[in-house]
C-alpha cells in the first residue's frame, strides 16, 4: 500500500506524538520512528521508542544502531537490537503504563499472524525468526527453536535493571559472539545505496513494525525533509539566523531594520517567532557546513526539475499564458478606469480643434493612460513547506504562468515564497514589482520545513504597503494546511496551542480577514487534497480555486481574478 504524501506526513506526526507521550518529553526530535507494513504509525513500537528515550541515553543507543548502516546484515542487526531494547524498555515502562501490556499482546499476536502468512518460522531469516520467537514468549508460548536461536534470544532479552552502557555492551557482545560483528569508527549512518537496500530488504522479509531511521532514503526531497527534521532541535537566535542565511540566502535588511520589522509583525500569536527576508543571494560556504550544503544542493536540483517540468510541455503552457493574459486584459478594460491625456495622436478632441488653427497647438488628440489612483498590483505568495515537496514542479509552473500573464498586461507583480524553520519564517523574494524580466527566477522555488501561514500572511500584508497602487491583490498558492513546530499564543485564554489543525486554521483565517479589512483582496489557488478543502474554505471563503488539470488553468484562475477585480 502506497500512502499519499499528505497521509505519510500525518502518520509521521502521529508517530512523533506517540513517542512524545511515552517519553513525556515534547521537545525531543525523534531520530527513529516505527511504521507497520502499510506505512501507518505503529502504536506499540513508537511507545517503546519513547520509553527508550525516557529511560536510557538515546544518543548512545543511536550510535549502536548507526554502526549497522554499511554492513551486509545491517537490517538484521537492527531487528535484533530492537528485540533487546523492547524487552528492557517494556519491563521498565509497564509498571507505570498498565495499558502497555495489552498493546504488547496485540502487537505479538499480529507478528504471529504475519509469520503464519509467510509460511511460519522456517520461512524467515534468522533475525526475524528470533524476533518471532521473542514475541511468542510474550504470548506465553514456549516455541520450539534451534539451540542457536535460544542462546541468542536469551542473551538479547535484557534485564530492565541494566544501565545504558550495559545495554549497549550487551547488544554488541551478542553480535560479536554470534555474528563476528565489531563496530568500527568508519561505520556510520551515511545514507546512500547500502542503507536504502537494507531498508528495502527489511520490508520484503520482515514481520511486525519497521523502526525506520529518519536518514534512510535519498534524493533531493529526502534531503530537504532531513533539513527540516534537524532544525527541530533548539538553536540560539543567532545560530538560527546564521543557519537560514547559509541555506536560503543573505538577509535583505540590516539587523537593526529587521528588528524593527519583527517588533511590528512578530507579536500576539507569533510573539516568539523571527523573520528572514532574502533574495536567495548566497554567501561563500564553509565546506564543513554539511546541512547547508545539503539544502543548497537540494534547491539547485529542484530548480532544474522545475524548469524541465515547464519546458517539457512548453507549447501548452505558452497557450495557457496567452489565454490568461487575454482574460485579464479584457477585464482591465472593462473594470479599471482610464484617464485621458493630451497627445499628438489618438482620438480627436473636437473641443480642442480651435487650438490647432489659432495657436498652432498640435496636441488636439487624447489617448488613454492608466491613472495612478486606479492601478492594480498583485503579490503571489507560494507555500514552500515540506508538504509541497511532491508538487514543487507544478506549483512553480503555475506561479510562473500567472506572473508572466500579469507582466504581459502591465500589472506590477511581486512573487515570493514562505516556509518556517525552528521559529524562523523565511520569505524568499523571486521578483519585485518593477522587475519585469525576472519571472524565470520563480523556478528557483524549493520546498522545505514547516509553514506558519498566519505570520506569512501578516508579513505579506506589510510588504504590500510598499505598493503605490490603490488596488492590491494577494494570490496564495497553498495546500491550506498550517503546520509549525512552534506553538501559538491564544490571546483570549493566554494558553499556547500547537500550530496545526483548527488553531492554525483559525489564526490563518484571522490574518486573511485583517488583510481584507485593509483593502487587500485575497484569493487562494488550492494545491492540496480533498481532506484539506474544508480548511481552505474556512481560511479563504469563496475566493478559492482548485486546478485539477492544466486545461482548466486559464479559465479557473482568470475567472476568480476577473471576479475580484470587478468587486474592487
């Protein structure tokens, strides 16, 4: 079963919550999570992971797990290690959490059923057979097993009285005695092909939940996601500002000016947030700054994919731009007032003919000119959070086509994206109002991190005050799923709530309503899934359009733009 990107992220959050609840520590960033064979968060094993965090020094445990990464039997060694960890962690946690016993029995029964479907213990590799025998013991059974299995399992079922160092030594002793494995300093979690093969092998032959190391996998999307996960840990404000500059580009504002901006915007629900405005201009990077190197590499690769996605269907995309431009241009002619000025060519003004005869004044014609008091400017804001990873190419193409259409109509257009990393909301400017030849920069769009929509909307409103146009439109391309690892302050109660679900939606909706009261029209081009449509409607109301196919693009977007301009 293949989960959608949205569902996979939900399961990741659920696994994290299970670990937090068991560890009683809501600040930790889990290095591992457990999922069943269908990719859903496993209740029991994530509870065990939380217990390991609670009772043991997890970084030391993680060193052992990481030492298996580049060995041929690394997947089997991980399974054996988790048999040992499950046994001692369960024995310590069960007295405090009586429900854990029932969860363990249900999990053991599931493993027994999975093994039977695979043909029983004889069809399993040794590590998975030992895992099965361990959980058969948990069910009160006395399984028949080879003498070697019995010795290994007896050695792995560790006492809850052991310290972290003793647990680590015991696991290593079993692997050294029965598998001739000795960890070396060069063995480490490096990602890449060996790690991926180990994970795939485990899924083909394994039973029960897989405890997945978050470094597994490869590709630019995985790299971007790992950047987000690493940032969950605490950093000082200075370190955070340096980090986002390394990853996303230098700040557009001097520290003093940025501080004044934050004093204005980072208040209320967003009192503990900071901001970073950038054009994506990079400074030289220290070769040892691996996290920033990963992010820059992912962004560069994604920009190439974005451009290829557009050019692969360039004929249809250009036709779409032409159609959308025509719709917007016709709407402007109908709804936006023109001033008329004197000219030497244009429409003859009969009342001025006498000036040509008497005074020799050739300016007896008039031509239209867009008046400053009736101009329209458009800001395009792109959600660049990790939830958009699978849609990066389509989002960048849609944004480019809108910006190009508006540019052809002479409408001042600004395009920028937002994401949030460890309390810092990053706004990346691709082009400004007067930069009519910079639409290509939109293809540099890259998704990573969380999304604190309400703060991003507030920042967009502040930026739009620089527009000299009376009529202002904010177009937001988003999946309407606010989600940040920093809580928000609910001013009515003084309490803090997680910035996701209803609290995040209500905060975002409130900021959209403030923008509209300030005279800014707001519309959303919805990029998410059906499950998030109610949230989108709650945030944006009727000014919402969903693009199901590129053939609909010009009509769908043009229709909403025409309606908004007509109502201005």
